[in-house]
C-alpha cells in the first residue's frame, strides 16, 4: 500500500481496478489546514485524465504491473502479435495501444510489453532500432531551406529526413524516443 | 569567492548553486532589512530553544522527534512566555521543523519570522505587516511594484482586506457554511480561493471560523469567528497572525480538543505545555504573527519553487 505522502510524478497506482500513472503532483497545505495532495492521473489503458485531491490519511494500491520481454511476430487486421521469448506464449495489442511504436516494428524485434493483471496494455521499444531504407529519392543539390537532408521511406513505411548520402537498400539507426535519424549502419 | 570557482569536481552542484547565488544574496539582504525594521521600532530580537518538550497540539502539524524532545514546529509557546514576563515587543528569525511537509512551496525545515507586540490587536498588526513589507522592498531596492508568479503586484498600502466569508462568496462555487458542512473547506480554499488572492495588491484574509484558530482570540462581537488573518501575495500564503487568546482555561480546553482529534486520527499526542498555560494567565493583550521567510524570498526573487531560495534542499544533502 502507498500512502498520500508517497505520491510523486511517475508513481503507478490502481483505482477502481484500473492502472493510473501520476503525471502531475502538487503538495499544498492551506493555513494550518490539512495536507492536500493535488494530482493529475492518467489511465494507462484508456488515456483518460483525472485530477483528484487526496488527503494525508488516504492510501493507494500499487498497480499490478509487469513488463515482459517479447518478440514482435506479425500484424493482422490491426492486431499486433507478440511472443514471450521464454515460454512462447502469444499476446495481442491493438493499433491504438501500439501507437507510434508501429513505425519501428520489424519481424522478431525484441520489445518490452507491459501487462496489467496479465493483460497486455502497452509497449516499450528499445531506444535504438535499425531499419532498411526502401525508398530514397536522389538528392537535389541546392534544394531550398532543407538542403542538408532529404526524405526517405523505411521498410515499415515510416518516413523521416536523413543526410543526402543515405541510399535505397541501406540500413539506418533511428532513435525511437525522438523518431530521428542517428547514423548509417555499416554491414 | 563565487561558489565552486576553484572546484571543478562537482559540475552539477556548482551549476545549481551558481544559479541560486543571486537569490541567496537577495535573501540575505531581505533578512538584514527585517532586522533593521524591528530594531528601529524597539523590538528585542530573541532566540528561543529549537528543542522543546511539548509542541503545540495542532491537528495538522506534526513535529519531528529528536531524542526525548521535539524540534520546534514554531517558536510560539516560548515567545509568549516572554510576553507574560513583561517583554513588550519581541521578534525572532528561526528554523522550524514540520514532518512530511514537502512540495514546491514547502520544506520540512524552513525559516520563520515571528513577532509579537503587546497592547495591539490583529487590525493594527495588519498595518504593521504592510509597513514591514514596504520597508523591505525599499531596502532591497525592488520598489513597490513587484513581479511575482506572472502577476504585477503593487505593495503600496492599504492592501486588499477581505473576510473569509466574503472570499467564499466572491471566489468559490459554494459558501463557507456549506463547505464546512461538506468537510471540504481546505479543498475549496486551495483550488478556488487562494489563486484569486493577492493578485493586484497583497490580500489580508481575515476572520476565520473559530474552530480554525487554536490560539487566537474570538471576536468579542461574534464568537463564531476568531481574530485571525493570513497574508497572500500572488496566491501564495505568506503569513498567519492573530489577536492572542489570553485565557488559560479556554486555551487548555482547546488544547484538549485538539489532542483528542490527534488521537482519533492516529497521530502522536504530545505532552501538554503546562509552563506555557501557567504563563498565559499573566500575558497582556497582544497580537503576533509568523511569516515564512523562504516564501518571502520566493516572492521578491520571483522564484516558482521554494528550492530556488535555499542553499540545499533535503534531497540535495
């Protein structure tokens, strides 16, 4: 159990059987009054935001969360399938749950899948992934303001800007936290 | 020597303290001006012990234990014993300690300015507060118009005066009586009222419900209210003052009520401050106030967090 004084940004708690993460937190205590803990909470499944005010006697159950190492297998009708690398169990995440992460999902990529009470609810990517460039237009010299980069398309369909020397068929490293090009991969 | 000019080993700490140095200078000058103000008005500066045997039984203020004593949550009891002994005007700048109070506006160890004057009531004390803040602002050269937390505030007296009842009527979605009945007085104060206080001039919020004033005198014309007030600047609570209760019997009854509440909430019940109660019988009419020095430094330096105006926070030790 957590008490109100444990509340802080990033703490994950359970309310009405759903997991919430504390996204904002403010301690206040009006003149000789009781301690108040004003929070913004984000539902980790639905994304719904709450802004409750708690008091010093309040207690909270920690959210029953677990991360498992899993491999990405395939995507079918907007369901993304992952397999546990230890016991080969398969699990699915929806298009919405995967979100921007689908820009970086390639076959057999190892990711962390977040479970709440044995139900998959989210995905954490490795910070860096390698993707093959499937389409790269030749660089036009002196091409206006963005002349030091050009757009390319990767094997996942993700489009980003890269330096002019990147060619079709080449492999590049991307930072999944920013979505930006990091370096060319030498094979 | 500026902080860390010789030492390159702690770049993070060096950077943090270099940023705070300007605020610490302002804080030091502010404290100098406070002393000048009170010494010119013939107040005696006193130091009372930080380690005390019997803290006030305030329901929502928890003391920190130190051996068989406590670190003082406020210097109130010892200072009033000095009034009882015949000291007419005293002030103190000291550290106070309150358990589990930490946030953007709170430190568990903080600096309080507390002063008392005999023969005056809370209305006169309000005027003295106006004079003090103006005198500090002139002394440190910020002028009477200050920028604080996104607002421009004019410190020129008279400041806005509004009773707690009026503040609920003007700023809250329900009146004070209803808030009390629903048990959400504090929540409404924090969420709906405080952000509207002290936005053009500082605000003096006065006449609190009798149950929210442990050591204040009740209004002789309306015993539902206590002669207590708070100062707000840009939504920030700066000070809490009142006409002092001088009836030891009434004070003992209030202490017992609060001790009972503490027991009911499962909180530690402190020994009763018997020597204080004994001295109270000899205390003349007086008014006194506690003002947060760290908060005042936040206001004058336009700092969003209390961390910005101290050398080290508990987490940085």
